[in-house]
C-alpha cells in the first residue's frame, strides 16, 4: 500500500465534511453543493448497477466544460467503470471513432453534439445520456431505456430514510486498476489512449495537496478532458473542499475579468500564451512609452511604477490570487523578466498526459526563472546525457504517477519506455546541480546545423515573438536553412497606421532584428508570414508538425 491517501478517499472525506458547501458551478448556470453532487453520483451508481455495467467497462464523456461535466466524470470514476474523457473540440466523427476504439458501452454528451455523431460507428454503445438534463438520448433497445428511466425510483427505494454524508463511500482497493483512458488527439489513424490508474491520479493529487495548498474558490478555464485541466483545476482542489467555477464557453477577455472579479480565485492555472498576451497587450505598451522608460531609470520611482503594474494585474485576477501556475509550454523570457521584476507570484511547471500530468513543480518563491521547477517527489526524473547539467538529453521519468501504457497499442507502449522502465518523454532538457529542470525543446523538432550544433526552435521563437508586430511564430528547417514563419499582430499594425510598403518590409525587419540576437550557427535565412493563427493543442502549444 502506498504511504499516501487514495484520491477517492480524499474526495469522500471532503464530500462528508463540506456537504452543504458549493462544489461544482457553471458561471451563469448550474450550481451544486457537495451533497447534491454526491446524491446525483449515487443515483448513477444505482442505475449503472441495474443496467449491468461492470467494473472495468468503459464509459465515454464528450461534452462541454461545466458543473455537469464534473459530476458525470465522478459518477463514472467512483463506480469503477473506466472514464474516457474526449476533448469537446474533437469532430463528431473523431469522437465516434474513439468511443468505438475505447469499447465504451455508454456515452455522456450534449444533445446537440450527439445529433451530429454517426451512431452506426459506435456498435458497443448501450446508452447515450444528455448531461444537461440527465435524460436518455438514445438506447440500444426499449428495455435499456426503461431501466435507465428508473433512476429516481431506484434511489427513492434504497434511500427512503434519506441520503447523507455518512452514506458516501467510495472504493479504494483499486490502486493499480484502470481509472481513465485519455486520448491525446482525435486521430483516426493509430490513436494513443493513455491508460492511467487510480494510483497515478492519487500520487499527483497527494503531491498537489501537500505542495499546492488549495483555497476556497477556483476558476477553471482549461479543457477538462486534458489531464492538465482535469487534475489541477478539478480533481485536486475538489478533494480539498474547493468550489470549482467553470467558464461555460470560450471566454472573452471581458467575461474572464468579470469571472475573476465575481469568484475571486485563490490561484490561476493557465498556459504561458495567456500570460504572454496579457503582458504584450496590456503591460508592454505602457512600459515602452518614452516618458515611462525615463522614469524607470530613476531609483525609487521605478519601484512605484512596477508596484502599480503588479497591483493592476493582481486586481484584474480578482485580487486574491496568491500564485500563477503556468504549464504546457515555456514562458517567453521577456515576459518572465518583467514578472520577476514586479515580484508576481508565478511559476512554470512541466508535465504530460502520460504523467497524469505533473513531472516538475516548485513553489513560486523558490522557482528559478527559465526552469520548470524540480521533479515531483512521486517520480524519478533523469536526463539521458553524459553531462546532464550542460548537454541536453531526453527527459525520462519513472514513478507512481506514470502511465501503464497505451490502450490496445502494444507497439506504442513498448516504444514509450526504456529497457529499465523509464518513460521516454520526447522532450530535451538539462538539470542543474540543484535539481532544477530546464526544457530545451522537443527531440522531434530539434534542428541539427551543418556544423553539428543543436538548434532548438523554441529558443528562436521566443526571440521572434518579442519583436514588433509578431503575434506568434514557428521556426522550421528547409534544406539546411532556418525559416521563421510568423503570424502578424494586426491590431499593432493598425494602431501604428502602417502603409502597404511598411507592412511589406516587416518580414525582413523581423529577420534582421532576430539575427542581431542570435549566434552565427542559428541565423534565420528567411521570414515568411502566415495568414491565420497557428493551430494549437488543448494546452495551447502550436502543432508544429503541421508546418514545414
């Protein structure tokens, strides 16, 4: 038995303790207490049992973020059926393919999403449930529908004397049983469904509860079907008695500001791209004003200005955030320098779906800029390099939180691990003498120059993204020449009232500006503009494999 608690025990205890406290909330929509959440979970357990669903059966969840998404996930997970969360922005065809690939016997979804799914492509399905009403959307036969429709009667019959905190009991003798299958993409080719056990989740929830103390309220913005959002914005805080507030749809800046003001979250979990955009659009223009640049050189005055910047940022996020946790990609060095200067309580962590998801983290007051923290204590992390402090090598990990492999994909499972059982992350990094981990880039995207130098596109992109009129960029290798693809900032161009000739000069100015900051071996040969933002993964990192 592990020396840390099972996360379902933590959830059970939190539910009993905070019975009448807010638990799951959709901003502007549904709101449920811990007691209401537990009651609905019990109703699902009774009807799942009546339907003959067994431990280990797969149940898919393809729906929009919200309180009912959270309740649906927990109803499946605490029954010991295997939850298969699918990203809400998968296409109906891709979602149906993965429902079938996962052998799911039931599907929880939104009615409008199900209306677009090809039912004939999901032959294992017995039942489809609308999470917005809990009604049956489709059943394989009348008997299945009739059984599902007895949910309320089953509950009333069993709990005629009432259902209370002491009745909440969740299973904890399942450490190494499959808890979830997480598909990292909607690919219909050779899908990789990451298999995660109750042990994997428990290890990360325990680490988070010890190292990242939860507060009263949390605003959840990340995709719930992705491990980063699922564990850090939902499961770990809920196990601590936190009230979770979901943005029901893609948030506009105004909606976000209102949500932060209303909820006053204790921390913000996000991706670097969000913080970089705030820096570039709200903070940098002010600090770049000539008069402000002069004032920043005056001791004492500069501290007053930086304090006003920090106070403005903190107020925008509700005024009670005591930490800003970023993950999914490196933070732009220029933005990081400013956050450091104003003493913003920020940090950048590191993880991946296969680690459920955390691999590295450090408290913000010990966090080393440019790093992604230190390895979590539920895993051993190593660098596959003869000189891991100075020469980048693949980051490899082994521990309580690491996946057992990929569902129905033995070849991918075998290739994912070294002979001595370490997960190959595919990321390159170094680790300093104090154990701080520094990501250099993906092994697949590293460029080897003609003279044998390793070039990490992410480092060049960080320089490009700081240049005027660059919104985002991707660096690629074309026959030994480094080419920068950039998506221009239309708002900045409009603000500066550039004419067509000035606009046509931008790419070359970007190239020259970047090369002034780059060593000879990584000089950019050409800069090309793209007409649309780069496609991104759920954690907002660019799908660089799409760009050549």
